[in-house]
C-alpha cells in the first residue's frame, strides 16, 4: 500500500479524532488530539486524554465507539471496526492517553455529507488473478515486420462489464476489473487488477460487506495455497447526494485483506497454475454459492482455508481439525443417501473417482486416516509417523476441499482439477505406493 495515498497515514500521522456512536459528530466540536500508525493488521490510534479529573468509572462507562472520524495533514479518514484498547492514567508531569484499534480505514471523507458510519459497497482489488477469474482489463498485441521481428506493441486498457449475483440478505457479489495509468509520458506504469466487491442497496455495517470478500480471499488462498494479498480497495459511504454525482470513490484499507499475519506465506508464485480456477466453480454464480456455503458451514470450511490465513498447526492438531470438519460435513448432509455410513468412506465415495484414482485404494486410505485420528485422540502413548501423518493431513484437507468446491460448483470439475493438478502430483504418487 506504499503507493496508495492512504499509505501516508498508515506510516504514521498526527491528527484530530472524533470517536462516535450512531450520530456523526460535528467537526466543530472538540476533538481528541493524537497519533495514528499501523500495528500489524490494525491501526493504532492514541490520543491525549485532556480531562485530567475524569474518574476511572467515567472512563470505563464511555465504552467503545462505533467509528472514529479524523482530520490529518494528509487527508480526512473514517476508522471502522474499532475496538477499545484501553487508556493510561498518568499523574505528576505526564499526560494521560487513550488507545483505540481499527482494522478498516476509508480515506477522503466528505464529513459534511456523511449520514452514518455505514457503507453500501466494499471493494478489494487483486493483482495476478486475471486468468483465474477469466477477466482482464488489459489487452496486448504485437505486430511483426516482413523480417519476422517485432515492429509494434499495443497495450489497451478498458474496464470489463461487471457481473453480479445475489448472495443473501440483500447483498450482491460483483466481479469486474478496474485500471489506472501513472508515471511519466515515456515511462508509463499501468495497473489493471481484478475487482471483487460486495454491495447492498441498504447501508450496512462494514463487516456485513467485508466478510463475503474475506470468504472470496480464502478461496483465492486455497487455489494458490498461500495468502493472496489485496493490493487496494474502495468503498461507497452512506452519504447525502451531491449535485452532479460523486467524482471519486473513497479509498479503503483493511488489515485482514491486505496484511498477512506474522509468519504467513504468500503463494510461491502467483504465475503458477492454481489448484482450480473460477470457471471450475461455474463463474460468478459459483462464487456466490461458495460464499453462501461458507457462511452456512464455517465448521466444514475453516479446516480447509485457515492454514493459509492463520498459519499451519502441528500435524496432530491439523489432523484432528480436518477429521472434525469431515465429520461435521457428512453429518450436516444427512439424511442424504451418500452421507450414511462411516464419515471418511462416505466423503471419499461422494467425491468419487477423482479422489480414488489419485489416492490408490481409497478404502485403505480411509481406514488409515480414521485409525490415526483415533489413536492421536485417545492413546497418550501413540507416536505418530512424521512422514505418514502430514501426508494424511494434506490429502484429507484436499478431500474435504474438493467436496466443498464440488458442492459450490454443482459439478465435479473442481475435484477433477485438484487431483490432476501438478501441485498434488507428488503426494498422489506417494499415496498410491502406500495404498495399493
């Protein structure tokens, strides 16, 4: 985000801050004076507590604000997803202070037209995923001379038509592209990211529109097996209309979309083929189904996506998480005929040939997975095989992931792609030797 104007604030800025709940404050009122800077995936706001006679009970009763309006030398901003971080009471020749943390910031705020701290659209932009999404704002072509050498190169930027689908509660997920050009005339810098947005006609709390985007980001993380960072963002605020319409959209920064947790790795290369692409899910309709599935069954989805957002667990813990996710998913589908019987065998049978051909003897694999899970759970003397158990974890996670993606797609395209991927080829070879 260093190339984004909001980055000037994120790196640290003095300002005036107006914490508020419900009613947007008047900027003519007394502000809190302080400083904001990024602290990991959060923005830390520390202000001077100028009421030196305020009692502890009064401070505690103030509660956590819904949002914080701010004016800084660089720009105006609205801080959302605010949590109280406490205060420090000083005596003598030291100043007391208050602390807040915010995970979302929206810049360039028209406070004179702001109705509330709610939003009608949240947008995240991703680079390197155009092929995965099947859309691109960039087109290029090369013409050659009679001698076969390149004669000219043409690069065209133009936004594509957005495609949207309803998800739930009056919200829509929107896939589109955007583009911008900067730099000197003889050294242009072009940017054409894929844009994923969640919108609503009714103004909503930012989390209502942010969560579906995190679900989509988790899908990207799963496809590339690493944290795919959002490069930029935008938002539409709940404002009074302006004559002539809006001239520009406020920029958005969000720590969950843009800052991986410490130790979390990104994809080895965004240019590598992912495990699956959006076409395998059925395009934007499949994307909407994935969001609804994730929202309805997080206990099944979390074991599949959490390693890429929160980091890998030990093999023992990861195996238990995957087993619990499979058990939950099978149970939640009963009384469907395929979900009857033992959990592992039911799910392996549901995914079918793509998995069985990849693993070798699916029945033996299922028995080994469940036996290992039970031993880890019940036998304190059990010593796990350091090579076999990680393979069981990864293959079990792929089985659960493929079942969930097949459900979102309504076809077996995702499972076919996953178990034919170059990413899973080496593991499949080891498993077929083990489970013949």
